[in-house]
C-alpha cells in the first residue's frame, strides 16, 4: 500500500450513530483518511461536524451536489464516498458519486425501492466502480469461518436455517418522544415500506444466505406492529424455503425486552450443525453429528484461512462489532485497489457485499411486505 | 396422607424409556406404589418386567382387559393407571381404566385422532375420574414461576411468544436400523398423522399456552421430512397468532445436530421479557424493560409461591427432568385425593394438564398437518 | 435383586434438609425401603416424623440405643443405617450400628475428630460392614467421566488442580436469627473445629482427589471469619501441592453473594484440560491442547462406561443433585449386595466413598485448621 | 481538540503483537497520529516497518538515542512516546523520552527491577510529564463500572477478592521452538525475575486493586514451572490479605489448556457480589445479596457515568480488547491535554494507570518471587 484511500462521507454528523461507526471502522486498519463530507444539509452544522473531525473547513460541504462538484475539481479528490444517511437518501447520493467516478460504500438497506436498487447496480456497472453495502455482520471472522466450513461440506447437505434478530429498543414509542434514531426508522418517508424488516431483517437475511451459500426461494411473512401509533412493522416472523429444499425461519423484532442486538444464526445439515450469535461473536459452536460439539474460537485451533485473515489479535482477546465493521472497510480497500489496478482481489475482498447483494436485500424487504399484505402467502424471490 | 396410591402401568417394559421415567417420577415423592401392570402384550415378557420391578407375579398381566378384570376383583385394586404405550394404544387403554373407575395418567399426545381425544375427555367426565396428561415440562418450578409472573402482569400485555423444541436424534434413519424408539415414532400406524409435531411439537405448544395464558387462535405450518424414506415429518416451522393479537412462532425438529432436547420458550410483553430453556431449567431470565435482566434461580430470591411449592431442594442444587416429571405425579396425587374426598385441590394440582389439554394438543397436531397440506394456509384453532 | 434393602435413618426429622435428600436418593432407583428411624431425640417428634413417612409406629424410635436393640430383635431388621445428624453425632451413631452388624451410610464430614474417624474405619473393618460416606458430588456421571478420562491419560501428566466451592447463604448471621441449618453448622460443639472447611471444603477436597487420582501432599490454608459473632470460619483459601508435583488451590466460602452452590473443578495436564461445574452438571468441557474444546454431554457422544452406567435418562434431559445422590445409594446397594454375597462388586460400586475417604476428609479439615493457626504454614497430609 | 497528538513508538516492528495493538488503540478515537519510531535496532528493518506504516522515512530511527536527538530538533516533534519493547528495555527507553520532555506510554511490567521503576517515577515527576502504564484491562467500561459501584458502597464492606488469569499458550515449550513471543517472555534476561507473574499476574494484581479500591497488604505465593527446560515460572498461586481485612487469591497460569486469555475477577462484600470476565467483557454480573443477580450490559440500563463515557457503541454491539486498549489511549490524550494546559483532567483520565501503579506492579512481582523462594511465606507490600 502506497497511500491511504481518501474517504468522503455523506451523513454522520453530530449525534449520528452509524456515521461514527463507519469512521472508526475506516480508521482501525489505517487504510483510509477521512478528508471530506456532507455531514448535514445545514451548512453550518456540516462545518461544525467537519471541524470536530479535524477536516479542512473547505471540504465540509452542505450538499452532495456541492461536494461532487468541488471534489471533482481537486487533484486530491476523494477516492470513495460512504453514504450513511437515512435510507431514502441512499439512492440519490450513491448515484451521484458513482457517476462522478467515486467508489461508494453504502449503508443498508441499499435503497427504499427495488427500482432504485437496480438502478444503482447499473450505475456501478457502467462506472466500473465498487458499490459496497455494509452488511457488516459478514465481517466477523467466525461468520466467514462458518461460510467456509459449509462450503467445504462439513455439515453435509443443508436442511435447516434458523436466523433471528431480536432487539428491544423500540419496545416503547421512542419516536413519539423525538428520539432521532427511532424517528426516521419508523417513518415510511425516510425508512421505506418496512420498519424492522428493513432495519434488521435485511441483516438477518443476508447473513443466512451468505453463510449457508443457499438462496431463499420462497418466503411467507407475518409482519406486525405492536406499539400504538407506530407506522411500520416492529416485528416479523417468516417461514423460509430454500432452493435446495432446506427449510427455515426468520424472526426480526425490535420489541423483545432483554434483547440488545440478538442476531443469531443456526444452520443444520445431514452431517452437523453450526451456531453463532453476534453478541458472543468470538466463538462458533460446531456439532458434528454423533460427536461432542466443539467451541471454535476466533484465532484459535481450527480456524480457517478466511477467518484467520479477518482477525487482528489472538484468541481470548475479544474482537467485536467495530472490528467486524472494520473488516469490511479493509476488504473494500483491497477491492478498490484491485479495481484500480485491474488485478484480482484477495479472497477476503470477494466476500464484500456488493450492489447486487444490496438489491437482493431490497427485494427481500418488498417480498416480505407483500407476503404479509396477502396474509402470509408464499412469495417467490428471484433466483 | 394415610397411604400411598396404588399405581398400575400399561406399557413400559424392559428397554422402554418413558415407562421407566414414569416409575421414577412416581417414586420420588413417595405418593405411589407400583403394584400391577401390563408391561408387554407377551405374557412372559410382561411377567419378566414385573419381576424386575419386584411386583407380585399375579399382578403382571398380559392385556388391559385381563388387568381391568383382575384388578377390579381385588380389594387392594389399583387407584390409578399410567398409560405409557405408543400413541395408538392410548385411547383404548385409558378408556377401559376410566370406565372401570380408575384414575388415569396418560402420556402425550393423548390420542392419534381428535375424535378419540374427545371421547376420552367425555369418558373421564362421565366417570368423574382424573384424566391427566403428562406434558411434563409444565412441572418445572420455573415454568410455573413464569406462568405466575405473567398472570400477575409483570410483563404487561403480551406481544410475542417464541417457542422451539430442537433435537437431533433422528438426524439419520434410525428407524431403518430398527431402533425401537425411532421405529414407532416414525410409523403412522403407531404414532398417528404426525412425527415431530406430535412427539415434541405438542410439548412446545402446551408450554407456550400454559405459561403465557394465551390461546393460539390460528397457525400456519410448514412441515417437512428431510431423511430419506421417513414417513412422517421430522421438522416443522409454524407462524402463530394468538387470540389477544400477540404473534409468535413454533419450531419443532428432530434433525438439528447439536441439539439434545432443546425446548426453549421466550415471551415478551410491553413491560418485560422472560426466557427459559429446558436444558438449563434452574434459572429463568427476566428482563424488565429498561432495567438489567435478572437471573431468577429455582428456590432462590424472587421465587413465587407455585414455584416454591414445586421444588424439593435449595437453589444451586440442580433439579432436572425427573423432578419436574415427579412434580406432575405429586400434583396428580393431590388432585386424586381431592377428587376422592370431594374437596378443593391445592393450587399446584390445578396446574396438572388434563384431558381437555390433551385434546387441545391433538387438535394442534391435526391443525398443523392440515395447514401444511394446504401449503401453510392459516388454520383456526378452537377458542 | 430379589428384595429391597431395609433402611433405617438417624436424624432427618421434620424440617431437616439432608435427611429428606437421603430418602429421595434411596427411593429413586427402588433399591431400598425405609422401615425405621430415630428422627428426633424427642420420642413424640420422632414418631410424628415416622408417621409422615408412613412408617410402622413401632419402628420410630427415640434413641439409637433403642433402635439398635429393637431392630436387632426383629427378623426383618434393617440392613443399613443412614446417619444424617449434625456432625458431632456421626461417630456414636455409626459405631453402634456397625457393631450391631448393620451397614452404614454416613453424611460428611465423617466425624469431628481424626481419632473418631479412625475408630469408625476400624469398626467397619472389624464388622466387615460397608461404611459409606456421602461425598455425593462423586455420584455425578460426568464427574466419573472426568475421572475415567484422566485415568486413561487423556490429559497427560497432571499439572494443575483448581477447585472451589462458593456459596452465599451465610453472608449474614443467620445463626443469630435461629436458622436451624446455620445454627449447628456454625457451632463448634456440633460442627467441630471448622465451619466452611468442614461443611463444603471437604466436598471440594474429595472431588479434587477423586477426579484427579492425585493425592494432596501439602496444603497451606488461610481461614477467615467475616461475619461478626460467628465462631467458625466462613471462608478459606488454600494452596495445594500434590504428590506428583502438580499445584493447585482450593477455595471454600459461604459468604460470596450470588453463588448458590458453586462447586467447580478444573484440572489441567500436559495434553489437555477438563472443567466441570456442579450447577451445570450435565456438561463437561474437555480441551485437548491445540484443538477446539469439546462439550461432552451426559449421556451423549463420547460418554465413558462409568458415566453411562451412572445415568438414567438421555442427554438433554437434565439430571441433577438428587440423581447424583441417588447414584451413591444405588452403588452402595450394589456394594452391600457384594459384601453380603462375598462377590466382586461392579465397577461403579468401587467408586463409593468409604470410611477411609471420610477419614481423609477429617484429616484435611484438621490440617487446614492447623495451617491457618500457624499463619498458613505448609502442613503435610498422610500419603 | 485542535490537533492530534504526535506519537512515536519504540518497538513494535514487523511481527510484534503488542506494538500493533498500541497503534490500533491509538487510531480508534483519532486522537493521535503515528509519526516516528524505532521499530527495530536494525536500521533497515526499522525503516521497513516504518514504510509499512506510511511514515516519513526520515522518522524511522535505528535507536532511541537517535530518535530523541532527531525529534528534539524538529518543530513538529513527537508529543508522546509509546514503549512497547520487551521488558528489559522499558526503563532506558522511557527515561530518555521523559528527560527529553516527552510524555511516555509504557507497556507493563513497567521495568524489571523495583529500583528502575522508582527511578522512572522520579523522572516523570521531575519532568512533569505523563508516565502511563498500559494495564489495558482497566480500560473496559464494565471494569470501570465495577469500580464505581464498589466505591459507591453497593457491595458494602468488601470481604473477598478472587482474581485469576489463565492462559494456555505456553503449555508446551514454544520458546524451544523459537516462537518470538514465547522466547523473550521466558528469558530472564529480557523478562526479568518472573514469567507468568510478570506477564499476566501484574494485570490481575492491578485489576484487583483498581476495581476493589483495596490494597493488598500481604501475599503468600507458590510459583512453579511445569514445562521442562523453562527458566521462569509458568504458574503461580497466591493467597492475598488486604489492608481492610478482606481475603483473596490470585492465580496466574500460562499452561492451562482450554484457557485463552481468561482474566476473571470476582469481588464480594457484605451486601453483594460482582463478577466480570475479560472474555465476555460486555456484561457484568451483579448479585445484590438476597435478590436475583442482574446482568448489567455495557451501554445498557444501569450503566454508571464512567462506564458510559468509556464506550462507543450501543449495548449488544460487542466491544472488545482493542476498544478497552483504545480507551486508555483516549484517556491518556485527555490527561496530556490537561498537563499541557495545566487544567484538571476529566474523570476518566484520572483512571489511567500511572508510573506509581507500574512501580506497584513491579513490587508485586518481586514480592511474589521472594515469597515463593521462602516457601510461600507472607510478604508485606508497601501500603
């Protein structure tokens, strides 16, 4: 590596959650330097956020248009833009940067409509730029280990995939109290057609397909809203049928008290089972049928190559959410380097969720909403 | 208590699993003495089993008819008969003992058809005898504590009920290898219309309704069979809708490697959540919304009256499956005493699953099978 | 087995804890019937307790002397006496029954003095009767599995043995409030020279030697009392040196809030480690060095012969404290049968803690007390 | 904050573990930029490492002397030097930077002799510079929460402190195989008088005193070496007596198979207990006596101010080792800012382990070694 990538950001001003996460993730492995951003549509607020971040004040912009124009004129213009706004602004922001020749890292769900997601995929293709989507849980080393073990046939033919993502932070009507994170996520104008399904269901869906290597062929979903006055679903139960005949279920909820960020995946095949939980990400349970289950530690005995390359410190020294997020950033840097040099990226970089994965997530959201509207009828997903 | 109840048994000969469990359960609290039985339809085998159990050889019978006739003629005849055969023999056995004036303890599922189950409920009503069904997981102290806490409103209005029961012992075609437990459970002639749904799904369903106090109004089920040659389902995913508007899901499987006997219940309301797992039955997790979760120990601080009355030893001294099973036997003894004395039974005895609960379980099995046949259409359950 | 052993009991009247445990343990596997007892030194109270237990009123006695005399005169006299009184009464009771030709099952610590313990061992030898000591934790199947694995060399040469037994029930001065269990255990007249060391330290010490197969050669102990007014230790820390050069530590406390009955053993050798906790007794963690740790389930894959023979129900159906206690009773029944028939007992029966183990426990208690009096000087234990 | 602190590093070249950790920790919160270093005593290797880190080649030095001289001549000279070499080089490196007016961040143990540690404390005092010691486990939010809760009296008078630090990576003679980390840690010339006691025992000791707020008054230690040919201890058991009368024990080992990085602290007082384990750092168990234990989540309900200020992301999004390490770096930045501005540092910065804490750690190491040489005699620690 001869220099750090120059990173710009859209969103993530003072008080934002995910913008700060993206910045820490970008810093951890020292592959990026943040140099520019639109941190707010209010010019002064954007400048204030930029100042907090020690940015050159001239590179704190008040709009994407302004930023694209000004950066394009610079020799040291940004290489990559991170889009970390509420969902409804993803499409417009990502598209402009792609068209300006920037690589783009976009938060999930990629867009609020399927058409917009398709459009972004096309834009990235035309521009020959990276369009990465931060399904960040795929960055955990043991998630990758699970994927590798399954691909290597260690579980045999897969039969069952159980995935769930349970939180409790929307148990009460936080949005009515003006809490910023809750407000936009429960507002159809900003969040899109779904609440919990879009916010966390997409993570669960991606994780299930990513690790299993299977494709969901059909789903039957029952979405519900349990908090009075809420406009979008805060709970969703789904039946899943996979293309290979495996069955499964997906549960996403934001109203289950006692669940902080309970993303949990369990996959079973004819020869064994794997279980992983995001809240205890440093261990993976592997039960070969007919043998005692093993507890595989990140960085410990039995680690696979992709898992090993996605970790920084020895086993027993816990890594967490930020490290997994940083892993995507590291892999994206490798991917960008390969794009720019027109070489083959390393294996880890091929795991980065891309525009097509973002599109699939948006298709999943719309299929779930449609199924639920039709009383949990089966809806087919594109194969 | 002036004497032990005299117990007869149908089924449970050498090599049987659940018959031995019933006997240990009956012994633990010293409220019964086993005095008679039909342990096999082969007269010599029945006698051999009786001899193992130190029974009077004249009271080891070769058929239910013989046993009913002979016991009825004795002054010291049995008070109660435990029916622990494969499912298809429950109805005929239970009915004869009820009609002979015996109380009956029957394993689950109560029968293989709804009509048979209804018939047994009527028989018990006519005979004014106890017809108890061993949904044994309801005997765990902390299951009862959960029920009491919910009834007392500690979770607020309930919103979500997630129940699952995962095993792995049928991951391969054990029935093809002649394993006795597997053979009858996967044989429609002996097990009825369902496999995993009847064998373990009924436990999960009863537990969910028992603890929540809610009634499932509708279910949509996707049953599947993953082991080649198997005749009944070995996996089932269901969506649940409860009468009060709560949602939930039920998962029952016998092919998930690494799961021994994973019955797990999670219930969430507007004010808090409760989680309990059968494999770690001595602790109950209670998460009051907005406070740190508490880990309530069986016999420890915070125990409710029904939980306290259902335990034998101090916290930290683990109780398990047999103690929970024994609790049903103890409660049934209290219930029989109350029936016989025409008095009110103690509170614990009112928790005993009865014929009507057994009937509901059979209705659940048939609803699940019907839903699955109709591609997971919603099926209403009787309210 | 042609008949049940006739069991008499000394102690264990209304309100007692351990007496009730012994009775449930004796019942579970149906190898005993309780027929006689001295449940209290008050004749009426003893009779009342006997009546609760459905005993023949003539066999509820008011003193050991009376019981020995009357039972000796009966054709159906007791085979075995269980001594479940406070510690200071063990010696006199056990001795009289041994001399009368009864087998004896005695709670731990065996006696309050080393001389008394030696005397009992001699008495049993002279009488050629079983003198079993209920170090009940050795009855857990996975404790036995650990012992077998170590004996088979699976850990290699042992290096470290860490054992601890933490409780919290004496965090406050319960004895000052008249709580019966606390009162005698903290009274030197009834408990002997030690508090926590005798009550639970002896269990920890026995478990460590039983499983490891090693002998403690020296110990250095620091006993302390933290509750005002308490007369005996409520906490003890010890350094251990084993005869083979292994090192270890032992911690016993009854004042650690949040610990219910936390007996935990960890053993490490050159080739691997084993960890077991009494509060989660159905799993044993085995870490072969350089491989992922395995979680061995009671009754599951990898179970050793002695573990398998010490369990009743399949894995995933938790067994607990009572089953482990019952295992000792079952093994003792086998041992008595072998004594009486002058045959070799089965392997499990050879694991029963006997008088010599009880003696060693008393030696341990006195060594710990002496070490602590000498400011944690090293004290040698008999080899 | 108007600019990032300029950081120099001594040690931490290619292949080093802890140097890379320090750099990630320094980056995470963006308070530092690495600008200079002596990454190896070999000039070319130092430059290569510097190039990996995108440093100006002129600022990759071959010796501390060269670095001090060159940096002192620059207007943009380093503000702070991180010393991450093997132990025996800490003193000389730290002293030169302190004397040159740099703040210093030094790894633990601070030095190999008590005299050297005292000397560094004096040097820092004279220079009026920060001398911080990276007892990094004190940076975990819930460690700080535990400290705050205890200081607030939530446990009442403390009675027991159990601390342990178990690893397994030195189970075999890695040093004989040339493994770099093992080689210097087991070499008295580089590591000092102790092996496991210095490497991890010092962490355990600091954690116990940091959280409890107590001081160890005396210790009795039994150090042992279990791997043939090893020159320093690989296991240590200690009895602890605290100044207030509390008792405890400390266990440090690097040969316990199945233990990755098992630092665990348990503290008990008259009113409750706290338990924390480094491998599951996002939860703290609090057992108020007589109430069910609570599981306090990092960032969740019940978080104290210092815990909240030491975390970056919401509960359920695990933070780990790097975040805790980064917390020290963040706090040190605040402390340096306060030193430079001669203002009061924020509360978190007052928790940074300083030279005096490093000195105490070295005193602890030497006391443990002396005690063990005297057959575990009690050794007093300075009060």
